[in-house]
């Protein structure tokens, strides 16, 4: 999606909305203990087939999400 091509229908009709659809709370560990922050998503939508994806807007939050909190790792 980030390259402008829909992975479902292969059309070049992808649009991006910064700080788009939804947000989520993530927890992190700091010197003072546990903290919480909210991260937002950039949303990508294909106007040909309706498929959409969300990506975390603040890349610094990815480590916090991976290190605990409400998000659970998917085991393949």
C-alpha cells in the first residue's frame, strides 16, 4: 500500500490519511517505571476495491508496543 499499489487488486488508486483511522494505547518502560502513551495510525485506502491498512504513525512507538502492554505477538 505504501508504494501506491493495492496488494489486493493491483490498482494504483491508493490514498493516505495521516493520523488516520483509529488510535491505540501502548505501554512502555522508563527509568521511572511503566508509562502509557497513545499512538496514531496512518491509514491507506484503495478506492478501487475498498481495501485498507493502518500503520503506526510514530515509529518510536513500535519498540514500546513490542515490549509489552495490550498488544500480543502473533506466533506463526
